[in-house]
């Protein structure tokens, strides 16, 4: 499989390079990333579990490695992570179902489609 720990370290280095070239971009990202923690409505572990589910739905390897590290540091169990991933799987399946309905709508609207 993948060496996630090495990848995470390399990714942080590359993002550091971006920060030197475009500091406002990285600063803006840091502001967005930290915004949820300031409200105090969700605990850090819950935010990390949500981040992992979103990382799967957006197919972001960098997000996966960073948020696995953070979720484990916040005390998330393998079982909690698996449950969060189950939500991501269901949402992806749901999105595929919604877009399947859109395809059928496009077929129905097409002048050459048989009704």
C-alpha cells in the first residue's frame, strides 16, 4: 500500500514551500481550517471524524493522512473511524443515485428518446 507517514511529512514540506511563495493562500487556508474549533459546538474528535468522511468523498489523500493522524491523536477508535467512513460510503452511493436520476431525466428530455 502507501507509506502514509512519509507522504504526510513530504506534503507538509511542499505546503511550506507554497507558504513561502504565497503566504496569504496558506494563511487563508489555516483560517478556514481553524474556524470550526473556535465555535466549540463540536469536539475535536467529531470534527476529525467528519474530516475523514469528507476526505473520502473528495478523494483527497493529503486530507486522509493529515486527518487520520489528528483523529487518532484526538482519541478516535478504529471503530469510530470505520463508522464515519460508512457514512462517506453511503453519501457517495446516495450521490450516485441522485445523479442516476439526473441521467434518466436527461434521457427523458432528449428528443430522440423513446418514452
